[in-house]
C-alpha cells in the first residue's frame, strides 16, 4: 500500500480548508438563522474543522431553515 506524499496531503488540506470556508460563508449568509445560532455553528465549524462543515451542510442548514417555516 503506497503512502501519501506531500502533494496528497496538500490536496487533502486544501479540500478541508475550502469546505470550511464554504461552510462559514453559508452560515453567515443564512437568513433564517438567528445570531446565536450562527455563532454556535461558527464555533462548531472552527473547533471541529473536519466534521463541523459536514454537520452544517447535513443538519444545521436544514434545521435553521425548517425552524422558520
């Protein structure tokens, strides 16, 4: 089994950083979430940068949207 080299790690890090930036932009642009909800989601995304953005797109975006309906 080949080991990962420097370029592979760089690509993986770039993907996670891009996902984190996309999640933070999505959280900030979300119109139905309150300021407290946004702050909590930003903290989750920053404290858990690997799983936090996935949680936002899977759970948070829907729950914040569903709360206003």
